[in-house]
C-alpha cells in the first residue's frame, strides 16, 4: 500500500485495532501516511474488549466507524486492493490477497463505501459502550403486540 496518494480505506475485525496500535511498524506506517496528507478511513467492530485500542486508533486515522460482525480485513486505495482472512490480536498478518486490476479495485471500493455508509461513528459507539447506553435511532414502527413493543423499548 506504499502507492497510496490521497486516500486509504480499511476495514478489519475487532482484533485488528490492537495490531495497528501495538505493532510499531503498522503504527509508524499510519503516522507517515497521515503526515503525507493521506485520508485514512477505518471501519471495525468496536467492543468492550477493544475500546481502549480504538481510542488510540482514532489518533492515527482520519475517521473511524463501527460496524457489527466484520470478518477478516481489507484495504483499498486509488489503485490497489489488499485483503486478509487471518487476523490475530497484536500480531501482523501473514497471509494476503493483492490486486492492482482496475476492475477489482473499483469493486472493492464500492464494497467499502457500502459498508462505510452502514457504519456508526466511533465516538457514538464508544460512548454507548462506556456509558452503557444505547442511542435509539428515530424510526416509525407500527406494532400491535404489547410484548414486541416492550422488547423494542428494551
């Protein structure tokens, strides 16, 4: 991913924030990219177990969002795509899939954008975890079953 010019989009599972902040080579890489003015967007699953690492990760990236259930990881820039299926806590990835084929990169950018748009801002998710509250999104639900209404309120 050394060819990134303006933008690097990444998603990875809940184990990866510890790797980014804990493995010095990765941490330095993010810092260098940000110094060069690269916009780094990261999408991950923020949990009680990784919230501390996610707070550190926020300092290394341009924007961080949460999405439940992310598996594996991938990164896409203007001309390259890199993915992994094996992520281990606080350890670099050892297996990867790489492509610089234009159509593959375009497809992966589309997939990232779709997931990104479904994500929740990190500060909101972190607040929910730390305060034990859940933000209820405005919605219109028509429900006649009292048990289901109580379940939705909970």
